[in-house]
C-alpha cells in the first residue's frame, strides 16, 4: 500500500502550512514559525493515531462484550490506553485538540496545557524536545493560541473509495487520515 502524493495534494498541504504561518505573522519572526507549527502538527498526528487506536480498541471490546454501555466502554478503553502494554502512548485527559478549541476560550490555555501535559512520558519527551511549553506561553502572550488551534478543526473530505482514502491522507497536516 503506497501513499499517493500528487502535485495538487502537495500544493494543498503546503498551502495549509503557509496559512498556519500567516496566522503568526507580526507576532512571531519568520524563523520562529517552525517552533509553533511543527510541534502542533506532530501533536495532531499523534492524536490521530491515538483516536484510531481508541476506535479500533472500542470495536474489539464491543465484539467481546456487546452489552457494555457507552460510558463503561469509554472507561474500559481509557484504562487500556493508560496501560503501556496495551497502547504505545496515551493521554490521560478527556481532551482532543478540537475539544480544547471548542470549549470556553477563557479556559483555552489551561485546557490546552492540561492536554499537552496529559501525554505519556514518551510523548512528553518529544514535547520537551520542541520546548513547546515555552512556545505555548509565547502564543498566549501574542494572542495566537486560538488561531493556531482553530487549524486543527480542519477535516479531510470523505473518501469515495479505499484507494481515494489512501491518496487523501496528506491533504492537510491537521486532518486525521
């Protein structure tokens, strides 16, 4: 299974990244854009992997225990996620980037920090490598946290076939495949 990345899709991807950079213009210097955009793309991609893992694990659990309530299923899947033998990484919080953005904007920084701080140690090492907590402080100071998080709400268009799904996986750095 190969990833089809043609010129229009590559242009779309580059366009989305430049839109991200435009939201930083005036408050960040051009050389600082990468310290904001790259970590949020990485965090979003990790979140997409985690969301897919949760969905697959939910289906697996439901197949074995079809009478579980939605609440009990969510609790059990979260427990499995937090077990390093079950999941390669985890997030202890109830947050996703979309939920953080859509929640009360007065709590945006606190909720985003809780989300970022909720990742397992192996992901926290990546976040630390980027020094992203300091960057979050700068985004808040420069009123850029909400505009950057708003980018994570972008969705990929629905695939029309399994083949088109593979080719759409790179349409946006913020969309889950």
